């Protein structure tokens, strides 16, 4: 069986250098707005991952559960966010500890 290469036809429309530069300046990671606080959470998550590998999310979940049992809302929120950065599904299991608002 032979292999045939079909190169795409080149478009006649070309971008100008100024258009390319403008588009490059607009490019950004749009997953979420970056702030010093979110960068710190990501840094903590990466450090935890470096220490515990694939089990890091479970370590964060356990720490969040312990904080919730102590009544430490701030500690719980911090560990919950770290867990959510590592494993969103696992973090959803912590929703039972979130304060109920009605």
C-alpha cells in the first residue's frame, strides 16, 4: 500500500506582521483570572504534589476534613481549595462540610 501526502492548499489571505503581533499580545491562559492569592494556592498544591505524588489530593482532603472537625473554617477553605486544584471530584466530596446557606 502506498502512502500519499496531500499538503494543504495555502490560503491566499496572509496576516500582516502588525496583526500577528496584536494577536500574540492578546493570547493568555483564560482558565481563570490570576492573582497573587490563586498563585499561592497553586504553589501550595504543587509543593504538596512534590511531597506526596498522586496521593497529594487525598492528603489535602484529609487536612480539610480535620480542619472542619476542629471548626477551623479558614483552614478548611484553604485545604479545600488546594484539594480542588489537585482533584475537583475529590474536593466535591468535601461539600458536606461547607456552611449551609438558605
